[in-house]
């Protein structure tokens, strides 16, 4: 079955389309099944677990650096751990939410 992207590739710039081409595109959009997400829900849970492991490692590194008196480096790793926890939280909701978080939408 022809996808919307393939239709645009074949017919060129939508600005130049005539009315029948626009109508065909609209009908195609109504009957074409939606694209599957890049990752399944189970795969997103694995990605979330990976982010949590990364957060734990970065927190441990930050704690060691802070204990050694390297406050700036410790702060960098703390921010990395925070970002990893935020990514894990987004990943737990599934691919669309994770993609939205990654792209800042």
C-alpha cells in the first residue's frame, strides 16, 4: 500500500498539486494505517531501566568527586544523573512521549 510519504515523493511539492491530487492524498491519509512506533512498550521499559542505571552510576561518581573536593565536576555528574532520571521517566510512558521529550516539543 502506498504511504503518505511515498505519495508526496511521487507527486512532488504539495503546493503544485491540483484538486484531484489533494483529494487522493486526503483519502490515502484516511485509509492508511498509522506508522508503528519506533520502539515497543517493552523496549521502552528496557531503555528506561538503562537510563536509571546510568543515573545511579553518575550519582555515585558525583558523590566520589564531591568527597574528594571536586565540586564543579561533581555538579556536572549530578546534572547528568538528573537528566538520566528525566529520560527514564519519559521512556516509561512509551515511545511517543519519549520522542516528544527528546525533541523538546
